[in-house]
C-alpha cells in the first residue's frame, strides 16, 4: 500500500486484471491507504510527451488533477485523506485531498508503437514513484522498473478477474461503506443498507435469502451492463458515450456500468470515450464479417493529445493475432490516407490483400462477437461537446 509500480511496455494481452485495457500508454498502478499515511507522488519532466496520473477514491471519482492537460510541472505532490490535518512538508508543490481513505493511482504515459520510442520512454518512467510522506526528503527518487521481478501468471481464464462475488458481497460491503462516508443526501440510504446488513449477520435464513438476491442481481441487473450498448448516451451510428466519468457522484447506474465494462476511466477533459457493439445496420459486430470505418478528411478525433481505436473480444480483452496489433491511432506511424485525405480503418480477420489497406488493418477474431472502443486523450472542445461523432462501422458487401 502507498506505493506504485510501472510497466515498461504496453499492457500484456494475456493479463485479466481489469477489462478493457489499452495499448496506447505505458500503465502504472498503486493502491493508497491514506488513513495510514499521506503519500507523495513524483512528477518527472515528461517534456512534450503526453501523460496523466489518474487518482480516484473508492467510488472511482477523481480527486487530483495531474497531467499534461493541466500544465502540471515536475515536482512533488501530496495525496491526503479526508480527515488529514498535518503539516505540509517543505518542497511539496500541491496537495490533493481524497474523499475516501482508500483509492487507486493509475499513471498513463503515451508511447509510440516503435522500438525507438520504447527505448526513449524508459528514462522518464524511472521518475514515476509514489511513497509514504515519511520517506520524502525533497530529492527526486528513481526506480528501474525493468528490474522488477516477473511472476508467472496463473491460468486467469478468458474473463476479467472477479474481485467481488455475490457470495462475499455482504461481507465486504460494511468496510466499503465505512471507507466512503455518505455523500450529501445519502444518509438515509446508508442507514437502510446498514440495517439490512445488521439483520442478516445474526439470521442465517435472512443471509441465505440476501445472498440469493445478490446472485440474481449480478446475473439480471449487472451482467447486461457489461455490454456497451446498454448504457451511456446514444450517438449517431449506434455509438455511445459517457459524460461524467470519474465524477459519478450518486449516478449509481453509470458508475456500475463503467465498473463492470471498463473500470478506471479518466475524466472527460482527460480522455473522452466512445463505445461500439453494432454495425451501421444495428447488427452485432462479429468476426465472421468484414467491416470498415472511414474518418472524413481532417476528422479523426479532435485532440490536443492523441487518439486510438481498440478492438476487444466478447470479454473486453485483446484478440490474439499474428501482427500483435490490438489498436490503431496516433501511435501508428504507418497509417495510410486515401487519395481524398480520408482515413479508412479495416476491421476483419484476414489481412487485406491491398498493401495500403493492410497498413490500416485492425485484426478481428476469427469468430464471435467483438466491440470497438475509441479513446480521445486530452480532447478538444468539439470532442467533449458532441460536435464531433465517430463514423459508422460499415459491413463489407
């Protein structure tokens, strides 16, 4: 707790830690226990490279603004809990206060899909470090993340690791509620939930009934929210989006849907997300078919940072393919424009026969349903306001 670790390359395709990872950035991650200690997080000099540190409380609402879009300067930043009242150490640039004592820190650093940039990013990654405030001495610490021990992964299956199950939900909920005090207006709701938890604690029959209902809710209410088309705002061509990511507040529906389908999303001014399960005709995307989507000239996602389009299988993970390509976008330096300046992405199982088309190929599974997912990092106003919309996903004739 109160430390983080960084990867040194894209998120490995086989990992099942959380659904809908991306291969646009080098990720890091760490858990904070701010009731144990405030923590210092370092910001090295990223130069012109895009970066953002996501800091969320236990509701996955953001509580810190650290990133290129904020003009954050290199230095030391202090993360504190809701009740902290200590003295700010000399040399701290800014303090950010979480609404809960427990939280997640997820740094993201852009990296081109080239050997040259893979090598170039390594030095700056060493300066991304987090540690308890007692270890702060005003000097920039450095960690060679490449030296971390690699632990063989157990067979994680095809789906996301299930951290909470209906059977242990009742046991974990009291601690979760204690860590996240009620928001204004939630006091009565908390009292109702806590009274139920108290009742089932001493009554085996009630507990059995409550667990049974939790199982039903997980299957009937929560599982459908894994499908992108079942939540968010509807846009043209069957795309959907969300507008309050990392600021869910009491929007329990959207927070649940995002947590189920693609947890740890950035705030909209940091990253704007667009989801797609369907083709232009409203049919489910499937590897048995070939598709294309064409961005009009100059109409790739308007961003100050960069953009990508990722393909996920029906479990929201990467699809193994021979060229090891799971997304395309700004990071790909070999994308080919059409003669009229438009950009067509080809989504299909087999490589296109035309070499120009092959440069823009996003491999799909040989069979089964899949989804497409656009990320616009540091979006421009046209992207966040709804002025810009993604193009239709057109099935090949």
